[in-house]
C-alpha cells in the first residue's frame, strides 16, 4: 500500500463512525481526494487545527487500488484561515473551499486551481477586506473553468463593448450583451457597469492580495456579486451551502 505525501488544501470534512472524519482535500499533484482521518474528533487528535476548510496542509496518506477512500496518516497545517485577523473571512474561507470542491475533478491535478486556493488563503491571513477578494476569487474560478463570459464583444451582435460602457449578463450566462441587444425586455439586475467590467479585466493582471487595491466601490462589488451568483447558478450542479452565510455577511454596512 503506497504512502503518498503531498501539499494539499482541505476542502471540507464530515463525521464518520464514532470519532473519525472524512476529509475532502485537493492535492497539488494528484487532484481531489477523500480520506479517513482516524480519531480526528477526539481531543488532542493528531489532526487538530489542520482540518478547517481552506487550511493548507502537508499530508501523508495511504492509497489502495480500487479504493475510493484513502487513509490519512497525518496532516500538518502550513497556513490556516484561523490565522486571519478578520472574523468575517472565516465564513468566506468555507465558501471558497466549497467552490473549489464544486469544480475540482477527482484525481485530476489542476495546478492553477490549487494556486488560486493557496494565494487566496494567503490574502485572507494578511487580513485585507474580504468582499473584493470574494469577487476576485469568483472571477478566477469561473475563468479557470472556461465559463467566464468574454467581456470584449457583445454576445448577440458582436459589437465591441466600449471601455467606458457597461453591459448586461445574458440570462443563460453565455455572454455579456450591449444595451441595444439587451433592449427593454430584460431586467437591470444583471447590469455590470463600466467600473465593474474594469474590475473583471484588472483582476486578470493582479494577485488576490491586490484585489482590494482595484478600488471597487460597494455598488460595484454588489453588481459583481449578483452577476457571479447567476453564473455560478448556471454552471454548478447544486447550490452551495455556504452561500447563505456569506450573503448575510455580504451586505455592505452603511
Ligand atoms: Zn449587442
């Protein structure tokens, strides 16, 4: 039974039997795995402090052929969202981990998705504002899945979306459309202003720790939240559990 060691991100855990936990984790080199962490729910477990969602860990696990569940030998935290000075960020780290879990393929390494997770965790522990980071993370997650709509031309008429103008997210999420094509029939709740589109474009060029530096206002972040929620609804199989928590937190305080 071969022992593997790996860098990994904890995505979620659930209870198993008397005192164990199942841990879903994304390894850098071999994709998503599910493993048993024996006695993880006992006090002074060797896994304590290592299984919070989005914790970056060094793991060792045994894997048997034809067995879906691996057996975790140890998990040592390298960086933990518990280290954040911002209490709201903990709810978001669960949200980010759940999104990664929703898109990550089993046993299929995805270095870019892994790096998005670790870089986002790093930004969380640095303690910057979490709302721009959340919108940034969604941009990248959707982009890495190849489903973030192109923001250069209108998906209906093909006209260039001018830099100073906003656009509307099409109902099926396949593209952004210009005001003319959007016409009178649609609602305005999927409107991304020129500033929101600028955030989407700029997010490509910077790391997550610079998301707050893109200078998005509360209104812009709200527009992005609505559009991203719609896109995630189109592209994910099931609704996310953590969405309700972060939505409640996401109301900008005025
Ligand atoms: Zn158009």
